[in-house]
């Protein structure tokens, strides 16, 4: 019992203390070595970065190559479109190609619209070089009449700035060639549309134009049956947009603009006088020009804008429009193609009052020189303003058959004529201008007969398209025709 009690009373010794950390570590073994794993991860990341960089470099190189090829293709297409393969019918002299290409490239490298370099060009072109000179915004400056008027104004020391949208109604390369011609005389053409209000406002902000010669329009009688909306957009909406911008200027510019002999429509009184009825247009083109005359009256009455409308009668000459009869007759006769010569429904010859371009230019400049100042400012009329309409014609109607005979002599080639009835497409059979009002107010007096004018046109045509027709020296004029007048 005593022993049992002793055993029961024996106190168990306390457990040994925990081993020191070092011993514990030794007992557990060595810690894992992570340096090798980190090194492998770093090598893998470096490999991934190299792969990514290589892919990025390859992708960038491919994108750059594709972009370069695309730009090159676009330039080739532009050059091809503007300059078809050289031939007698569709080509042009090589120097025209070179001059336009160099001009196009230099223009493409200039600053964007609104930039400092652009404003400098605008101001330089618009600044008169003679004392008391005028500053004129010429819309449609790359057009037929617009280009000739711009050159005439610049040569006498006026400031001239052009505006044109270079649409494709007829061969745009001809408009570009006119642009290059104007550029040689330091006339800058802004490429833009009449319906771009902010652009027009910007132009007037940069230059306080004293005058506007508004010649931009959708021309052509027959085309109106195919694309009527283009006539409304340009001849009506575009004109209104220009007037809206002009009325808000301070001071307001004086405006001379292109109407048309087509407004006389079905009028049978001859010669056509500004006092005759113009409420029976025979085509949509004529209707839009007549609408322009009424719109001009409204802006003159409400806002005090000085407005002068010019009714052009079948304008022709060098740098003319390819859609005009004298132009495509020349081309087709040289190519041996048949030409359609129209007669009226009662078998009478169609006739036109052909007006040579130099005579029309004198009329346009005379209208600008005698245009009075507008009387409004900032959209408010301060007093009565000038409102005028004038015929600019040659006063000598010529049958179409006579026109063809003159061209046959100048080209030394017989035309293959196909005489047909005039289609009911809006053309009128006869035009004849009474210009006594223009003569009274600014001395307008046409001096160029059709034979003389066509000789000058054929000479230009041969040089521009690189052909050499054999022209007869003596051509006499009895009396000739074409389609509508214009820009």
C-alpha cells in the first residue's frame, strides 16, 4: 500500500522544452530553393516579350506596306481618271499633263482649309495689285466663263479668289487644267461647295470681298431631265446660301451673277428684251434660273443687297464646255462620227445667238464696274439698293447648219450630218438678244463674229488635244446654232 501510494503520489516530470528553431529546421529539412523557379519565370516572360515585340513589328511593317501601296494606288487612279490614255479624241498635249500633275501635288501638300498657310494663299490671291482695286470672289472659277473672267480681272490688277467644287458634269480634267492656268497667274481656287455655309463664312471672314461674281451653277438643258435635283441644289439652294452669307456681312458685297437666256422660254417676241415675259420656261434649267431672278429681287428688297443678273446667250470659245454643240461637233467631225443637226417640228432650222467668250467677259467686267454698293449691313437694309438684269448676246442668230459649214471649213473635213427633229427636251428653237440696255449702262458691244470666234476655238482645241487640223484661211459668215449658254 505504501508503495502504491508512493507511485500514485509520484509527480510526472514536465515535458522537455521544444527544440530550438535551428534544430526544428534541421528536423524538417532545408527550405525549398525558389531562385531557380524565379529565374525560369523571368526567362519565360522575356521570351513572351520578344515574341510580342516581333509580332508587333511584323504587323506594323505589314500595315505600313499596305498603307503605302494604297496611297500609291489612289495616286495612280487619280492620274488615270483625270488623264485618260493619250489619243486624238480623248488625250491632250503632254505639257498639260505635266502642269496639272505638278500643280495637283503642290496643292495636295498645302495646309488644310482654315490653316495658316491656307489663309495666306486666300489673302494673297484676293489682294488687289492696283490702287483702289476691288477684291472679287468668283464662284465657278474653274468653269468656262469663270476662268476667263478671273484671268481678265487679275490682269488688270484686281484681287481674285476662286471657288469651285469640280463636279463631274463634264470632264473634270478640263476644269483642273483651267485651275492650273489660273494658278500660273497667282489665282487660288478654293475647292468647296456653295452649300457649305461655314466655308463661305470663313472666306468672308478672311477677306472682306467688295464684289462677288457668281458664275457657279449646274448647267445644261438636257441633263435636267436626268438629274433634276442637282439643278435645285446648285442653282437655287446654293444661290440662297451665298446670299444668306453675303447679307450678314458688314459691309455687304455687290453681287453680279449668271442668269440665262433660257429664261425667255416659250417667248416668241424677237429679239429678246429684258422687258419681255419670262414666266414660261421650257426646261427645269430655265426654271431654276428664273427662280434665281426672283430670289435676287427678294434679297435686294429685304436686305439691301446690290444684285445684277446677266442673261448669257450661248457662250463659246477656247477652254469651252464639252457639252456644247460647237465643241462636240468639232470632236465628232474629226473622228468621222455622225452628228445630229436639229430642225424644228415645222422643218425650220434651229438657230442660236452665239456670243464669243471675250465679248461676254467684257460684259461681266462692265457689270462689276458699274455695280453700286449694297445698302445693308449685318442683315439689315439701310436704304434702296441697285437691282439690274441684262442680256449679254451677240445680236446675230446663226442657224446650226451654218455652224457646221464653218467647222467643216476650219477642220478641212466633211461632216456626216444626220438631220432630225428637235426632241421635246426643253430646248428652244431660236434665241436672239437685244443688248441695248447693257450698251447704255456699261458700253457692252460684241465685236466677234462666229467665223472668227470658231477659228480661235479650233486653234485652241488643236493645241489642247494635240491634233493638227488643216484650216482654210478664208471663211465668210452668212448667219449659225447650238444648245444653251453658260458657265
